[in-house]
């Protein structure tokens, strides 16, 4: 297993120091000796936050060049997951942090290109489908005071809604996050968060929720679970394709009392069947391999859902389980990958979610530790072949796009949210 992650030899805590002059603050982060990571960890947070910001904005420019400029603006993948819409999403985040209207303008331009590239797509989800293009397009248009584009994207989104409602899509449409029904609901939630509750009426979303619950109960009865789902014949547990991602989105929907109990019961089933280490299986069919510590499969994605359940339901069992899972992430989550789906960048969000939930600065330190490790070592490790930069190395979910997003989030960790997942 150790070949998947770097041994975490970082101290449990590094107290912040206060250099006496601005020059000393700069020297504390420009040294390249073996103590450079420790010096980053010891920086006063306001100074470190500025360092995160500079690094994020520099990295954003590189990502923009590689994914948009170098391609001559030709789109081979329009999705938010590994495509150029992920670059647009990063630009929107940068605009939210800095207020730079150039980022908003470029974001709008890229979304328009993604709109053309995704025309005719039958994928209905936020992260991997046309719904993500229309949802982000509408929100960006609102920020840009572009009423014509806002109306256009909402009209295009309504066509997707009608397809989902009228079952014009293939009958084997799954329920999972990346390609299924909850991925469509996530796009609805994103629009309602930014444009106002009711922009996408609950009459639409309630019907989709009902279909998901019906499917989950039908498969659950076969194995005596409250809810269970399949994707390509496997009953996955993680955030990307399985139970954690589905429960995560359902907790943001209006649920009936019996549906709430099914969600809670499903999560408690998972807690009771976790590995002794505190990690979680990738699927019901893979209950013997305690290997993956990713957002997509394993403790990180499930920890985010458990932390959310603790907040939504006020149940200490969920908080205790999230804390237990976070220990797995601290010990085995410094992965030899950079991205948010299955890399260090995504795993850092486990600590951010617990910091926001509990106020415990231990979790802020741990998020800072993972982020500083990336800032100090990622480029060198990737160039040396010791860290995987992602099959699509500048993308949001697999590559450096996720690292740039994390760096922007670490400027104000109290507001950080796992991109395109926690809203």
C-alpha cells in the first residue's frame, strides 16, 4: 500500500513564528534547503495566505495557457472533471477571490466555447455533462450582468430538465454523481445557490429525488440495506460513483421523514462495515482490500459526507466516524498524486470540512500541512517522476487545476469547499 502514498513524517503541530521584518518573512519561504517545508508551516497565517495566493494565481496562468491558449481554443473535452470547463470553474473561483473581471470575462468566453462543444450531448450531470456547462454559464452571466446569456443558459438547462423528467434519456441512466441523476441534482443546487432558491423549481428536483430513492430501496431490499445503488454492475461506496456521493447530494434536497431515515441508515450501515483501520471499501464487491484513500473511493470522500451528515442531522455518531476517517487521511492520504479526485489536493478538504465543523485548529493545521507539502514539493516530485501529475495534468479533478483551486481556498479556509461537490 505504501507505494500509493508518501509516509507522513510531518509533526503533529508546528507553532507559527513571527519574523521581525518583511524581508525575513520572504526569506522564510524562498529557501530551498531541507527545512523549507518546516519554514512554510511556521509562517504566520496572513503571510502564508499571501504566499498561497501568489502561487495560485501563477499556477492559474499556466493552466490557462496549457488548456486554452496552447490548444488554439479547440475543445476535445468540455467537462468540468478533466476538460476545459474545469479551467473556467477555476477562473470563476479566482474571480470570486480577487474580483478580477478579466477572470470573469475569460471564464465566460470558455463557457461559450464549451456550450458549442457540448451541443447534442446526452450527459446530464454537473461534473461530466452539459448540465455543468449551462449551470456555470448561467451563474457567470449573472455575475457579468449579461441578461441575454443568463436567459439562454437557463433555457438550455430547462431542456435538460425536460429530458430527465420525460425519461427521454436512456433508461439505464444511473443514480451516481459523475454520470447519473444526483449529478443532475448537483447542477440544480449550484444554480439555486447562486441565482436564488426556486430558480430550478422543487417540482422538478422532487421527481428526480423520488426516482433515486425508489431505485435505492429496490436494490437495497435485495441485500437488506436501506439504500443501495449500482454502476456498471458494482455497488460502489465512494463519492464519485457510489453511496457517499449520492447521500451527499440527497442531504441538500427536501426529503420526507422516511427518506431521511433511509439516508441516515445507509450511512450507519457503512460506518458499521468499515475496515478496522477506519478506511472504507471501494464497493460491496471489494470488501477485502483496504487500499484506496481517495475522494472517489475510500475514506476522504466518505469523510466529507459524514461531516456533512453530522452538520445536517446533529448526530455525534457521524462526527465520530468522520474524525476516525480523517485519521486515515492524515496517515495514508499524502498520495503520490496531485489532483482532487485521487490526490493530495482533494484529501486536504477532509481537514477543512472538520475545521469548519468543529473549530478545532488541529484540522486547519493538517489542511495547511498538506497544502504546504504541495506548494513546497509537488513540482519537483512531478518532474522527477515521483508524483503522478494526472493523465490530464492541468485539469481540475486530476491535475494541477485542483491544486490551484485548493491554494485559492486556503486563503480563507473558513469558507473552503471541495470544488463542484460541496456547495
